[in-house]
């Protein structure tokens, strides 16, 4: 498993994913942050 440090809504998290899925996970985090920022 790969560990990826991300920030969601200003809060730091360490998430795990399978090797090769890092970009998909980062894309999902970026999408979530963009949607949250639209709501704010």
C-alpha cells in the first residue's frame, strides 16, 4: 500500500491506496475540495 498525504477542507490526512492509484486518489481529493469551496 502507498500512503499519500492530502489536505481536505484544510485538514491534513494520510490516506492509503494501491500502487498506481495515487493519481486517482489525488484527483478525487482535488474534486472534493473544489466542490466544498463552491459551497462555501
